[in-house]
């Protein structure tokens, strides 16, 4: 585990889409649309800015999630 910075938090989902609980996913989408869920987003990057986004993530300067717009 020495490869993962101690101050970082890695979030990943390794299942298939059919394994997601559709009701829970819809509740999440609804909350985001209604702005009742506070998302901690630090920065947005375009898909062509992946190298910059990755460098920023590795610098451990972010205070929230890093979003890639597709």
C-alpha cells in the first residue's frame, strides 16, 4: 500500500452496470438534479486535459473530486 498516498482516498467501482441498484442510482441522480446533495468537486478538466488532471491528482493538492468532462 505504499504506492497510494496516505492522505489520498481512492474511489473505484469495479462491477458491471447491471450490478448497480437502479433505485439507489436514480435517487442519487435525482438529488444531484435537485441540488439537495452537496458534491465536493475541486476542479473540472476536459478529456484532452487528462495529463494535467492526473498531474494535479498526484500532487495531492485537491480538496475534492476531480471531474473529467466528456
